[in-house]
C-alpha cells in the first residue's frame, strides 16, 4: 500500500517492471517546448517527484544530477509542477543543465508510468533506469512518498 506522510493514497496507471520497454512521452520543458523520450540518447534515469519545491524532491533531483554529471547518462526529472515553477527552481538551484519536465497538461506520463496519485493529483515518487534502447533495467516505486529513493541501487543500475 502506498502512503503520503502515512496516509493511504491510490496510485493509478500502468505499473512498469524491469524488462518492459519504457513508454514514450510528450512533456513540457521549462521553456514551454515539448520533449519526448526519444529526444534523449543513451542510458537514462527518469526521476519522478511529487513537487520540485519540497525538500526530498529537491534533494533527489540534485543527487541524481550531481552523481551523473558528465557521465553520458540523461537525467530526466518529471513532476506536475508548472513549467514556470520548474524554471524558477532551476535558476534558484543553480542547475542549468537539468532536464526537468512537466506532466501538468494531460497527465499522460502519470498514466503510462503508473505514478498518478489520485487523491492529490501529484506524481508518486519513483525511479526508472533505462538502457540505450529504453528498456527498463531498474525500477523503484516508493511505498511512502516522503521517503528518499535508493540512490545507490539506481546509480549502480545505470552503470
């Protein structure tokens, strides 16, 4: 059962597993351009967060970006925050090479990746590691949304 700060939540969408081909997506970047999964080459980490403006989400985004800087791994952070809020966060965080994308428009990413929190209209915390062909080699859906993901396991999976 998934929870948010101890309260039960309902996750909706298609839960993905290791070996699945990651679904393509169409998400909005902070500059309002549209991005697809196919716009990113090589191995990827998709880091899903409820809101970039929270401590754990901020730390998660920074950790993956710092750990994989100059590694050739595309780090993609996804939330339903408006692109304007994401742009403000990137500027305040001093991270100008972050691929942060928003699923605010139609929540199609949330449905395809099984991370829609029905009660809160936010994305559930999750991590997906994809190889060069977008096959999932690691996936973590957190049971408690206020907890940190297993950074070490995700980073090891992407190597």
